[in-house]
C-alpha cells in the first residue's frame, strides 16, 4: 500500500471547507426564498444573492480549489494565504464573540475546533516533504513566502471584516 502524502490531507481539508461553504450558502438561499415566498427564477435568485450577500466570498474559497491542480510556488502561496485567511477570520470571530459573550456555547466550541484545521494545514504545507518535493521551494526562501502569505491572508481577512461591519463601506466583498 502506498504511503499517503501529507499534501493530500491539505487538499482534502480545502475541498471539505469549500463543500461546507457551498452547502451553507445554498441552504441559506433556500431558506430566504422559502421564508419570503419567492419563486426560484434566475432573476429572483440573482436579486437574493445581491441583496443578502450570499456567496460574497465565493472567489476566496474557489481560488485554493483551483490552486490544488497546479504544483508551483504561486499555488503554494495561494493555498497558504487561504489558510492564514481562515486562521485570522476564526481568531477575529472568537475574539468578537468572547468579548460580548460571557458564556461558552456550542458555537464557540465548534469555532475552536475549526481553528485546528488551518493550523494543521499550515504545518503540513511547511513540512519539508511538501514544500520541497511537491512545490519545489527552497528552505531559505520559505520564511519570505510564509511572511508574504501571512500578510496577504490577514490583510484579506481585515478587508472582509471591515466590509461586513461597516455600513458606509461598499466593496467587492
């Protein structure tokens, strides 16, 4: 039996998160249509998506899925940026909820459990067999690419956080 490569675990996590994102947003779309009594015409679906902001982050979740199929330095940075983005989003949501919520409920425990997935993926992507054999990166340039991915991921997370919590800021997200 062949040994399972570490990078396949990362790919499975990316696909799992993408499927969960799609399922949650489709479920949200169906609930909005059912509660408002709307038909499922193309115009009605488009209007619901634009008004309620469903699938706002679709591109952010789609890019790592596409990057799975390319084995180069740029795809490694995109995947790592995605996991830093998820890590920062989970941390900001935890900090916001813990600031205004004194009770640790099931929702918070699930968030804390999901904090492990990006951390595990970042660790696996930075392990020697993955970055050297799969993506062809050198060890001396690894910290530079990690810093660049961290800045991009946290910056994107900050941009999404600002756009979702500010009434006067309208952007692509």
